[in-house]
C-alpha cells in the first residue's frame, strides 16, 4: 500500500510522462473453479526492447468487505520483492516473465482457493505509472455427494444422509421419483472447512416407500448448477433385511462347515483303518482349501449389505430426470 502511494506521488511530480502511460485490461472478470489455475493480465506499452530495470509491477488483492490489501506479487525495478508477499501466495503466485517484453504483466495463481477471490489491483510503473482492477471469482461446485442409509434402531424408519463440500452455500432438497418435495422434515447443517468451503450435511428420517427411489439435490443459484445423488429402493431394502439376512448367512455356512468337518473326520478314520496312510497329505490340503473358500464367501456376503453406492449426476441449470 505504501509502495503504491510512493509510486503515485512520484508520478504526480511527473504529470507529463504519466499522462502518456496507460495500463489496459483485456478481461475484467475471471471466474474459476476452486483448485484450478488462473492467469490474469494487465497490458502496458513497451517501446522497442524492454528495459527490465525500469519496470515495476505490483499485484495486490483486496477481499470483499475487507479494507486491507494483500501483496500478491511485486516486481520492483526488475527485481522480485518477496519479503512483502502475503504468506497465502507464497509458492502459488508468479509473474510470467516471458510475457513482459510483449507488454503483458500476467499474474498466475495456482491451486486457487476460496480466499483468493476479490479485486486485484495491478500497478505498472515503466517510465510512467498507471493501474487497473480485475475481479476474481472462485466457485466450488458440489461435485461429489456422499450418501449413507442407516436403519433407525427399533423403528421402521430410515436415516438418509447426503454430504458434500462446495462454495458458495447451496440449498439441499429431497425428492422422490415424482419430484414430490420431501424436504419439510430434513435437517440440513453446515460447517466451514479450513479451505473456506461449506461442508453441508443433510439428514432425512422417514419411512420410505419400498417401490420408490429417492434423491437429494444440492442447488445453488450462484453456481447455476444442481447436483443430485440417487438412492435406489433396492439399496433401502438391502439395508432393511440386513439383520435377518446376516443371521441366515451365518447359520448356513456354519452347517456346511460342520458337515465338511465331520466328513473329513470320517474319511480320515476310514483311510487310516484301511490303508494306513498313503495319499493322506494331498487329500487333507484340498479339503482345507474348500473350507477356507466357504469362509471367505460368508464374509463377503455379510459386509455387502450395509453400504451402498449411489450415482451422482449433475447438470447445468436443468431439471434432473430421476
Ligand atoms: C496448475 O499449474 C501447475 C504449475 O504450473 C501445474 O503443475 C498444474 O498441473 C496446473 N493445474 C491445472 C489444473 O491446470
Ligand atoms: C519510441 O522510442 C523512440 C526512440 O527510441 C522514440 O523516437 C519514439 O518517440 C518512442 N515512441 C513512443 C510511443 O514512446
Ligand atoms: C439438526 O441437527 C443438528 C446436528 O446434527 C442438531 O443439533 C439439531 O438439533 C437438529 N435440528 C433439528 C430440527 O432436528
Ligand atoms: C464434513 O462433515 C462431515 C460430517 O458432518 C465429516 O465427516 C467430514 O469429515 C467433513 N469434511 C471436511 C472436509 O471437513
Ligand atoms: C430405482 O433405481 C434403480 C436403479 O437406479 C432402477 O433399476 C429401478 O427401476 C428404480 N425403481 C423405480 C421404482 O423406479
């Protein structure tokens, strides 16, 4: 800030040169996704070859509602001034040097954060000074929705949960296949993550109709986009019957295992009494294998029931077909 004042004061003493020098912006508004890279540009006039030692470029950011400016990148008389750079931009902000000789002061910011949003001032002093502002907007669409279904203990109701992260804040509504809005009883809460994203969790507790599929929809006007996660009736059913199913899944293999063990014993004893142990070893190993397979199958089918995968779909500002 002081630096700019100094430069501006200096230029006021040289009003004739100042008047000739202008900074232009080819693009005033940049809208980028969280995590992406952005390059913002200011143009100035270079007469012939660039004399770097005469060039000062200052990029500063001001967040909405804040008075303080943050130093993003400073090149002073051809030298990088890193001491004043705000820590948030260390390693993420760069001036594209190869473009300077063409009169383009291009600031690149990598891995854009929510906090990078705001107005950026670019001030250029090259035997005359001028400045312009560009605006950076950062959006984080609610791309991935995590879903979970749990049975409410001792009731025939289910707990449906949808969770996602994004920016700005989105509304969550629930609907069935006929687009009937179910959101009345939804409990939607959010927290802010360290990265400035909204972490939204929406919980619905109700008794689902087993013939229906349900979905939760994350909608944001600013993002001009809605993202939804579908929860199929099939998934609900597999959650519901998991209690009985797992019991059956446990009993059947147990019976099979007992039977196999018994037959192993019988065969073993018979062999022993007849031949006194010739192909014993090979035979025993095979039976052990069968036993292990049996166990593994049992494990697999027990865990499959509880968690489910859902399909997430998103589209720009359109209605979702369930
Ligand atoms: C952003 O820039 C960095 C460094 O130039 C590069 O490694 C990365 O792949 C870029 N990311 C995207 C999303 O373009
Ligand atoms: C560019 O530089 C030349 C001399 O090097 C000068 O004659 C000319 O007036 C300059 N043009 C501008 C626009 O500054
Ligand atoms: C919604 O959930 C939050 C935290 O999970 C809880 O504190 C709050 O009481 C709930 N509100 C309603 C209306 O159920
Ligand atoms: C978002 O919230 C959920 C629970 O509400 C939590 O499990 C998860 O870790 C949170 N994610 C982040 C990135 O904070
Ligand atoms: C629910 O969704 C599943 C898979 O997406 C589909 O196979 C099934 O037909 C749907 N059920 C109804 C009642 O539409």
